[in-house]
């Protein structure tokens, strides 16, 4: 496993080139091009804001105002997370030709998927910043320092799950279809369109088992809630858990590595 | 020094039943067999204990039929996949030309693809920059390098893939049947590149069906067959052994096909000759116009008399129109045909220059006196390579009463490599057929050299003066 990691390090230039290629190729040929990276989250946000302020006004308590901003704090990281996992579950199968014919570490592919998602996430940040300025949310400088930490924790967690899913999906193609539905459930089991405090206590205990709950709550605390970031102990805990998930994901991937070329 | 060391390598692939492919996750979860499912159950051995060494600096060939395990072996050496048993050790940097341009992304430019492909093959960005112009020049894509790869023709695509892979500058180059990608000029360039590899003492492993390439370029070769090494050593000997085996297999296949064709044409094989006498009468029986009608059942078949059969039987066979088949009055019948090779045994594959003997077993219902025997050899395009009969060759009379044998002996079958079909016939002096077998017998002639045309006269080259020619095949 350690030698595999060393190999992976050698391929870091390839990973960065592949991420760049991924981004370039994605919007090649479309009129708006790169602009879509900004427009996509904005449109998504518009849809949710429309539903929760015009179709269903008043379902959220006043402390969640401005609701559009509250939504954005959860949706932006969630989009990164869910699209990365969905793509990762298919990336080895789609790149089967490469894995069967070229000698290179296959984990590069899911890693590239997650990193490309990270870039899209970062491209959404200016819009988030614009919202923050527009609504005049007071930002605590100390909180902002936590922001990259939250992103890093999410990155590690997503990487671990992406590695695990991508390798398993080669053996069990069902995962791809299962995952799409699971992610919908996961979305609603995460306090994105509601606040954790709104959930009844027994449900809250259940929601607390969801690692992504803590991530979203951290994002909301850092960006949305007034007052300084008080939830950092649970973020640190989550960081530990994310590292375990990542190591486990890599371990499983490494174990299945030799079977990948035959099964895809 | 050994560049590649293969020791007792076995590679087992799992084979799925249809049932296992559906609902794998469900069954895995329900049965708690998540880990067991990742282990093979129904298996197939692509390689069954293969060992060989490739010394550094040699060009090494692997030949074998489709499915013999060549590509599996190459992938194991490339490090794509690991052997189930045994070890594969490779010294130095490996580059595998297994599928060219496998990592290309169609939407981005050739330039970017060169970088990404090169990095996948293990180069650093700086190394690629240093070789970039060389790669592009080799691929002959200077004008198009900034266009998206999806606009490339398949030849351009392959050339770029080849150029990147070969410029990785490997110590060991693995090549799997990729030389057929370009035009003549590009193929020559690739061969030049291989020659350069040899000169600089690097190792090339070549998997190919082009045996010519193996005998010309390789220092050593192995022949893999169904996952085992059948021969190893001098490329010429290995290729010869392989070709002989292919000929044997073709012999069996052609024999089977010939038996089927004869069956369809109603030619009697041993044990059925007794039928000839069953409908003996003073008059010739209604000649059957169709090859499928045997003499014994033709008169009995209702409606057979109404057929315009006489015309068909008496019409001289038109060499240029007739398809394979059998016709004739059957007063004289060719009951059995055998093709005999050099060793005196029936064969269907003959080396060019070897003897061929055509043996006919003939039987007459009534004694006949105006009999002519003929044979014809046709190539795959239907061109008559040779045709003769006893009348052309001056026979003044030929009679047959009862049964007898006819042997047509060719001392040297001097034909070029190819498939040929034979006519054999017994007919009257005026050409009306007693029994005409049209293109019913197929032989394969193999030659060591891919000469063209039809006829291969025994020959040799002589040079004098300032002409120096070396390496001619004997």
C-alpha cells in the first residue's frame, strides 16, 4: 500500500493535467463554456429559493433568513459531494480501455473526478461571496480560517468514498443505480434545506450519525450563523473519521487493484 | 543480463455464468458472500505455466493462434494485471504498445493529449517538452497538433499514439500487433525505429501474426499454444513448427469440409459402392441433372423424368459458368476420390513443389469404350491453372468394364501459396459427361514465400558484375 502511495505521488503531474483536461473538455463546444461552472450552482439555487420562498413560504423559521444564503451554504458542498460520488462510481468502467491497456495507477481516475469537483466548487465560491456581501452578513475573520479546514475534511471524506465506490462498482455494477437513489435519501437526511435544530430530537440523533450533517453544519456555522465557530470539536472528530474512511477506501481499492483490469 | 524473466506463469481468468452477472449485489448481500464473490469460482487458464527468459538487447517474438495467450502474456509483462501463479520480472522502464492512443480524450487538442498520454506512460512534463517536436514529427502531424483529436482520422490517431509510446524511450518495448496502423511509409518508419532500438541494445518483445516480421527481425521466438510454450528458440524454426501445426489443423478442417461437400454432392464413399448395380438396365437411366440425385434413387423419385435432364447431362461443361457440383449420365461413375500427399497418405494441404496424386475409383455399369478421364485445377479466383484429359494427351482408346482405379500423379505441385479446387471427370470422347465432379475437392498449397501469380517454376537467381544481393531465400 505504501509503494502504491509512492507511485501515486509520482503521478501527481498527471493528476493535475487530467483535472485540467476534465474541466476543459467538459464545456468544450458549449456557448457559455467555463461560465457554466458559475451558472449551474446559481440556477440550482434559484430553483430551491423559488420552491422555499414562493411555493412554500414560511416553512422555515426566521433565523434561517436570508434563506437563499442558508441554502447555498449546503447545496454548494453537497453538489460537489454527490456529483463526485456519482461520477466516481462510473469512472473506472468508463475508462476501462485505459485500465486494460495502459499501465498507470487506476486510482488516478476517481481522484481526478473528486478534484475536478473541487474546482467546480471553488468556482461557485465567488457567487457565495457575492451573496454574503449582498446580504451584508457579518463575517468573523476567525471563522473564515476554518473554512479551508472544512473543505479539506470534505475532500478527504469524498476521496475515501470515491475510491471505495469506484472499485466496488467495477465488481457490482448495481452500485451505480443504487447510489443515485441513495444520494437522494442522503440529501434529505442532511440539514441542507432545513436546519438541524428544526428536526425532532430522536431524528436529530439519527441525523448526527450522518457524517455529511457535520460538514454542512460546519459550513453553515462558518458562513451563515452569526457568532464565532463553536462546533470545531466535532469537525476535528469528523476529520479523524474522514481519514479513517479515506484509508479504508484506499485499502479496499488497493486490494481490488489487480482485479480491475480484468473486470472492467 | 536478463531483461524479462518469466517463471512458471499461470494466469487464471474467471468466467461468469449468466446467472451470476445479474443480481450480483443482491446475492452477495443476501448470502453474505461479498468477499467470496470476489474470488474466482468458474475459471479459465489463459496461461498454464509459461517460462522463458528474454536477454537484454534481444528482439523477441511471440507467435501463436488467436486465443493462445499471447496478449495475456504481454499484459503481465507490462504489469497490467498480475500472474495468478509464478513470477514476471522486468528490468528497466517498460513501454507497452498494446492499444495506441488508449488514453486520448477526443475533445482536447493533440498537443494536450501528447502530454497526458506521455505522463500516463511515465514521462515527466519536462521530458515530454524536450521530446515534443520529435513526437509530432514522427507522427507527421505538425499541421494538426492543435486540433482536437476527435477531428483526426484513425490513421492520424494511431500514429500519434505510436509516436508517444515509442518516444517514452523505454528499456523494454512491448509491441502487440500494432504495426498495421499506418501506410507503407509509416510502417517503414516504425521498423526503422525498432532497428534503432536493437542497435542501442534495448529489448523489444513483439507479439504478431506477421510471421515474416518475426523471422526477419527477431533473434529469438516462442510459440504459445493454448497457454503453454510449444516451441522456443530460433525464430525460423519456431515459425516453421507453428506453420506445420497450422497446416495440420487446416488439413483436418478441409478434410471435414470436403467430406461434407461430397456428402452433399452424393459422391459415394467406401461402403456405398454396391449401390451402383442396383438399377442396371440396357438403357442408360434417366441422367440426373442435379448433383444431389444419386443413381439409385433418381428413377424412383416422382417427377424426375419430367425434368429437362437430358440437356443438362449432354451439355458440355462450361468451365466459366459452372458452379461446384456433379452431373453426368452415371454410366461410368467416379465412386471415390482421394488426394495423396508426399507421405502416401490422404492430405489436403501440400507444400508448393511437393507431389500430389489424385486417385479416382471408377465403376461402369456396362462396359464402355469411349472413355476419357480428365482433371482440372482452379485457383480461388476461378482461374483454370491447369486442365488436361487422356484424349488431349493422345489416348486412342480407353475402355472400362466393372471397376478400376485411375491415378493422376503430379511430381511437383509448383503452385504459389493459396487455395485451389479440383475438377475430376469421366466423359465420352465427344465431351458428354458420364460423371463430372466440378470443383468438389479443395486443397491448400502453402509456400514459404508470398509470391504472386499462379505458377511457381523451380528457379534460382544468378548475379554477376557489380550486383551484390544477399539474404535470398534458398
